[in-house]
C-alpha cells in the first residue's frame, strides 16, 4: 500500500509544491486547504482535497487517520505571524500527537537572530533577538518537548524560497520585480552570500526524508543548503538565462523606513533587512547523512524552468 501524507496549507506556495512532489512520488496525498486546490493539483489522481479550516483540529485528526506523515506547510502573512503562527503550529502538533504521524515543518534561518554566522550548522546557537526569531524558536522548542511524549518530528531548514507557483517571496517581490524594465533589484549588498532554496528541490528533500519515517524517532533538525549565492552571482545567472544585461537596483530602504509606521508589511520587511547584511549559508551534513545525495537543480536550469 502506498504511504499517505496529510499536507496542511496545500493551497499555499510551498504546500502546492510539496503536494505535487509527494503525489508524483506515489504517495496518497490528503491536501488541506480552505479554498479549492489549483487545477493541476485538484486533478492529480493521488491527491484528495480536504476542505476545512486549519484550526479545525477534529477535522484534521480525521483526515490524518492512516497517514504516516503530516506536513505543516501553513504560512501566515508576515503581518499575522504574532497572532497565528504558534496557534497553527499547535494544531499541527495536536494532529501528529493524536495519530502517531511524523510531523514535518519547513524551517528558516530566523532562529539564529541578527548576528547569524556565515555557516549555519546544527550546533549554531539560536538567538531570539527579533520577534520572528522568538516565534520560530518557540515553535521548534514545542516540537522538541513533544518528543518526550513520543511525538516524532523533523524540521528542514532552508533559505529564501524561489520557484513554485504564486507570488510573495523576496525573489518575486524584489529580485525579479523589474526585469521587464531591465533591472535586477537586490535587497542588500550584492557581494554578500545569501541562502536560497529552489522549492522543487526542497520538496523532493521532504519526500526523501519522509521515506525514512520508520527510522526517525524523536525530534530532528536538518539543514537544506540549496543555492548559496551573492547578488552578483544571481544577477549573472539571470542575465545568462534571459540573454541580456541588467542594471542593478536596490530596494528603497529609506522609503520603507519612513513608511513602516503606517504600512504593516513594510514594517515587517524592514525588520528582516539584517538577512541581506549578513552572509550566511546552511550546512547540510546531517541531511546528506540521512538521504544521501540532496536534490539540487543547477541555477540556470531552475531559472529556465521558472521562465517557462
């Protein structure tokens, strides 16, 4: 019998990519979303829609019956993190606790705070010196605590997303937002290395880790290295794919700073500016030890796939 996974937030950007990756790998996918699933996903023979709110714990526990894995791909708007991130994470934890499923969570680098070092390993200390860092640290701490009660969980930490459907990441809100006008907009110093994750690769890594479910007991934190690139390297790769030279532009941080008291989203973006001022990369040693070769699409190929 094929394995079954329940994906919470399957209509979101990473949720859609995860659902497709699991389904294409032969898993039975139960895809939770409040709204209808996108056409390609809704029509996939391996995907079953679960139409309910992400806070409906009883409905989710019913949907998770027989699933060996639950993926928490719920991702509130930046401006809603304080209100929703922990309650939604707690619902996912309750579902895993009630069903015995492995709980998987996409992680990020917020945990390491404003002074994050150039290489992020499993031993890198966490620093809760920003609101979002404190939230992410608490989310993962609750998973670690639940492991003492027999709940198995895995966090796969990655850099900024690119690829996949929809909008809403730094890549499409900034980097490629003005390509039509011949500009490559980079939010920080273009000589500093930044961690990126091509979503189809990250989703494949989730599938490969989920396939190890029988050996994953307790709480685990794995790093997905993805693509570590300077802004200049990303720009050169983009120019090679589109076949023309681009001018480098930056975000108007001065305007974002002035308007942030009045525009909540800009206030949240400003709070994360430090990620563009600190070089950082993710060490994937533990992930490679678990699954072997980590999925990695060459950057030109990834960019071409996004342009299709």
